[in-house]
């Protein structure tokens, strides 16, 4: 009797799990497809710029890096000086793994002439997790070359990406305003200016620390990035953009980057020590980010430095 | 291994498959014990060693108290058992705190060579299983419960992994009869358990972990934020703790239900409480009822000779214990003291309140009570969240309605509000209309399952998948 009852309950249970699973699959597919469509038709904003940089730009010069790249390099200024097209690929809150994945994706399509890779003083510091790679999830299915890097987030990423919604997790409210309104389009060729000065806003400036524990995955990604540029004959420039610092010192990251630069014979421009930018709180929005005025100064300066380097 | 990890979901699926294939109830229990021990082992060896030792000792203590009840040996065993359990908790959880404060105190008298702290790892779930075992021993001593002679049933009570990490603090009377039954696949258990799991994950991933991003970033640089930001952050933290702990409890109850066990309800819409007394009847019920039964009631009886003052003393002591149960920090002591003060004031003003109720419409009184309770809980939880008393007081002093509100990323703020809105709609409907907004009455399973499928979709859309562990895992 109990065995019969058990059998009946088990069959019912599997039937319901199947129906619920099917319902989830259909809803996931429908909602996921909708999100994917909204993502693709973005006309401005951060997602639009990432897709544009990855799938459409044919600029001669590409700028890679995190927020400091995104807010410090004005493509038009660099372009005017060097007479080459420029696109800023910088993205807030990401690290060198993102840059390496993006480079792999771009090189499948075309080869830029010059790459400026902007680094922060602790770019290679040991990471607790690689969750910032979630911004690449929408490209997981199409750009198979990026998968090994996105999979660093967790060993279950391939399973999680079976969901059509998961790659677009937490994107809906960022995407919707870009569909409805074109107000707030402030970026040109990927550059996003930031306004306001730390001096006026009375923001307490903080110095950077020297994080001595470096992340082997990040070092490997930087090494691969540099190696690939060398192989594809792309002129690579490593740049530490300005930082409001009280005390200047070499971090473990800076030492490692110099070491790799020597290995691949790549020039390094370190503006952390530059007196033109250092310690001037009116051109910073916070300790690590120049405001638009600072970005104007810096873009002119970096363009001049690259120009000299190209002439030599 | 966290409940909100993908690894755990795979682990649990494997457990269910094996569990229901086991035909014999003793083997089922043994399997559950082994699974729970594996779960503890995943955390660290020390936790495994401590819980095994404590469980085996208390199994014999329970039987010893019963058999030697009427003589000195029984009394000795009882007090020894209580002492060992409290010492175990004290040693791992409070020893360093005690030493640090002792050193500080001795430092005032220029005492040299203060004792060194041990920096011990806190065994997982220690506060929860210690209170469970203490309740079990006291119940045997007071003859409210027979000791469990079947060691598999007893070990299952202590180890049972869904409740091990963060409760509920289950009563033996509720658990033992369930642990003695054979478990079969029951559609109703899977259905109810599955619903609890989905709702629990929604609370944790959509609400708690989303708000945590904002709250953590504000607390990280609290001195740089405006008064209004700290105010909003403090209010949001109330929802974060509620969604985090209630979410955990629902997940734990859901897992247990699928395994054929009913764990006690731990939250009953606490943010809709009309008073602090009402709040503690709805918040962390397994802890508040435990403290009520084993601390407050005996103390009130002991102090009844001194009248109202006795009740106040009993209340104060009970809530200081509630506070310090959460952790070895002065912030938790202050949290407990505040609860004690609020409750004493409520008791003292009870008559006036009743008089007022005859003059003012009930909805105004209830509305004011609701608001007041929420404010008082928000204030208390500033101490709960702050890493130190100094920071708590600084935050408290800085709170006002001036300045520019820090929104983080505007979308992050909106995601939090969507989650809170769904949570409060659920709670309000259940409170007023006694209706669960996710439960459809229909003969068709598809219609009944649809709201829960939508919750999963919302989790996938706006849940935070890289959030941290549950707040109450730290206790």
C-alpha cells in the first residue's frame, strides 16, 4: 500500500516539476529575449558603448581601462593631435580580465594601430571575486572567445548562462531610460565626463595603498594582453593616469607592470608622479578621478607624449 | 557552503534523491546526520569536533538527569550540563571579548602584562544549538520532556543542517516526534517547501543583498555622507535585516519541509507591529519565545515579591541576554538594553495607552504605534549594524534630514524599492486580509505555480547573485 502511494506521489511530483520547469523555461526564454532585444537597440549609455567598441568600432586608437580610462581620455583631443580616429573603451569598476576578454573579441574583427591601456596603482591586487566580469555576460553566447574569462566568476557560469535572463541580470533599469529618453547623452566616442571638483565639494582625499598581494590571474591576463599586442604588431602604451596623492611610492602593481613592460619592450607612462596633476584638488572629482577640466589637461598631455613617441 | 550558493542547490538535490531512496527510517536518520556533519565539516574541523562532542555529552546528560532525578546526582548532572554548555558558548564566543575588556579595565590601574586574546574561530551555529540543548535539558529537569533515548533522533535534533547555521531555535517537543517517523515522498511537502524556498531566495537575493550594497557603501565611508543619506541608510537596513533573516528562515523551513520536517515559524510580519512588545512576538520568535520561557518567566517568578520592579528587572536581564546572544560586542549589549528600556516604558505607560484608546480612533492609535515601533527599531538597529559603539553614536548624531541624498546608482535604489514593495504587499495582505498574494486558488497547477515562477523570473532579473552570506550566520 505504502509502496503504491509512494509511486503515485513520485509520479505526480515529477510531473509537476516538469510542468513548473517548462513554465520557467518558457518565461525565461520570453523575458530573456525581450531583454536581449532591449540591450541590442540601446542608442546610448554604457551598454551601447561596450557593444559598439566590441562589435563596430574601427578606430585606429583604442583606449582600454577602468573608470580612470573612461573619465580621463577625451577621444576628440587625442584624435586631433595624432590625426587618427580614437575610441574610449573604458568601463567603470572593471579590471584587466575585462580588458583581455574585450581585446580578444575585438581582434577577431579588426586590428587597431595603437592601444592605450590605462592602469591603476593597484590594478593587479588580489581579488576576492571576479564579479565585475558580469558586464560581459550579454556577450557570452555570441563571443565564445570570451567564455574562459567570464567562467572565472564561478565554475557554474556555463550552467547559469543556460538561462536567457541571467546575462542581463540587473540591467533592465539601466537600459530602459536609454530607450525612452536621449537626455543625458554626454559621451563622445566612449568618453564620459565627470563634473565638480573635490575642492568645491570638500571631498576628503585619500591616498592609495600598496596592496602587496598580487593576483596571478590578473598578472596572467596582463601578460597575455601584452603578448597578443606584440604578436599582432599593435603599438601598446601602458599608462598610469594621474592620482591625487599625498605621498608618492611604487606599488607592487607598478613594479610588476614595469617588469612586464621591460619583457615586452612596451613604454610605460606614469602620471601618478607628475607635478602637473599631482595634489591639485580643483582638477579632481575624487582621489582617483580627474574631472572634465582635468581630463582636458590630461588628454592634451597624453596625446603630446604619444605624438613624440611616434615621431621617434 | 551557503544556502544561497549554486553549489548548495546541487548538493541538496543530490541529498533528496538519495534520502527518499532509503527505505528504513534508521538509515534515513543516519543519512541525515552524515549529511549534516559533512555540512559542518565544509565550514571547518573545529566546528565538527565541538558539535560532536557537545551533542554526545548532552545525550548522556539528558538520560542522566532523568534517571538520577530524585537524588543529588541528578541535580549535579543538570547543573554540570548547564555549566558545560554555557562555558562552551562563553569560551568560543565571549572569551576574547571578556579578556579585551578586562585588559582595558586593568590598564586603568597601570596593570602590566594583560592576558592575551585567543582569536578563536567561532564554531558554526554554536549560539543556536547551545540554546536548543539548554532548552532540552531544562525541559527534562522540569519534567516537561522525557529524554530522548534513541541517539539517532537526538543527534538529528542537534545536527539537522537546515536549522544548524542560523536556526530557528527548535524545541525538542516539536522535533522528536517528527524525527521518529519514516519519511516518504509527499507532494504537499515538496510543494510547500518549494514555495518557501522561492520566497526565501527572493527575500535574500532581491531585497537583502541589494540593500546591502547601498548600506555597506554608506557605512564604509559614513563620515563622508550627509544626514539624510544616513537616515535613509538606517531605514533601509531595517528591511535588509528583516529580508535577510526572514529569507534565511524561509529557506531553512523550505529545505526541512522537503525532507519531511516542519520547523517553527520565526517571523510573523514584524514590521507591522504596533508596539515593541508586539514586535518581539513577531521577530525571531524562536529566540524571543525561548528567552521568555527559560529566562523571563523564571526570573519574573523569582522577583514577584518586589512587584512591578521585579518584572522590569526580568525584562531587562532577558533582553540584555537577547542582545549579547547576537555577538560579543558592546553594540549588541546596547541593542539589548534599548529593547529593555522600550519594553519597560511600554509597560509603564500601558494604562495611559488604554485610556487614550477610548478617546482616539483605533486607526490613529494603531498608525502612531506602527510608526513609533518602526522608528524605535530603526534606532536600535543602528547599534546592531555598526562595527563599534563609537561609530554607532557618530551615525546617530549625524542623522538629520539635511544634505544631498546619496543614491549610489539610481537603478540600485529602484531595485531595492521594487523588492521592498513586493515584501510589504505580501505582509500587509497576509496581516489584514489573511491572504497570501502568491497563492492562487485554482484547480490548475499551472495557475497555482505561475506566481512562484514569476518570483523566480524576478530573482533572475534583479537578484544579486554575488552577494554575501546571511547576517545571522555570524551569530
